């Protein structure tokens, strides 16, 4: 099965759109056109563009995300995507509670793919300053590069794409 990725944060205006953009860049660098998206656990910001600070850090890396629009996680997403990646442990727990049993193996914490970062959350920068967005961007881009190496460079077998302990 061809891999597909859904990144999840709280409202889909900060961390998850940054992760979507970072993973799209990884796929593009590999010449791949695959399904990559982001969503929020809740629908507070549905239809809104990413936070201006998220747009700024992505733009500094040459990525335009101003056209992204926040959406809410839908039940169908558990079937549609092969990899559902939570940006923090709270999202991970919420996803596991909501997911049908057959989809629970698809759910991972994004930072688990980054060596030495098992069980590490990407801190929510929303109520903080630009430095928090830059820190989140650095974590996200590094983890997405590791995720791409694990899932896109190794193959498409789900057994090969689970994070290493």
C-alpha cells in the first residue's frame, strides 16, 4: 500500500500544518506525489488559515502554507491514511480513544520517528512567541525528515514503517 500521512494537532493552525508542509517537502525531494494532510482534534478553527507565525517560519524555509485551511479530523481519516501522526501525547491519547481498533496501529507520535526523541511532544507554540514557533518548526522538520527516511526510503510495508524503540 502506498503510504499516506495525516498530521494532527489541536486546531490545525500551528503544528500540524507545519508538519504537513515539512512532509510535503520531503516527498517532493524524493520525487513522490503522495497523500499528505493535516487536521485538528477539534474544530475551533475550521476554515481558518494557519497562524501567521506558522506561516512565517514555513516561509523562511521557502514553503508557502497561507492557502492551507484548518479542518477537523473525520472518522473516515482513520481508513484513508496509512500513518496518523500526533504532534503531542494528548493528541496521541485522543486519537487512540477515537480510532477503530483496526486503525490503532497507524497512530504514532511524530517525534517517535526522531532517534532519541521517543515519547517527546512538540510543544504547542500558540500562546507563546515567535521563538516557540521556530523551536516547533525545528523539531517538526527534523522528525519529518526521519519519518521520510523510515517510511519513504525503506519501502511501504507497515511493519517497516513503525518507529523504532
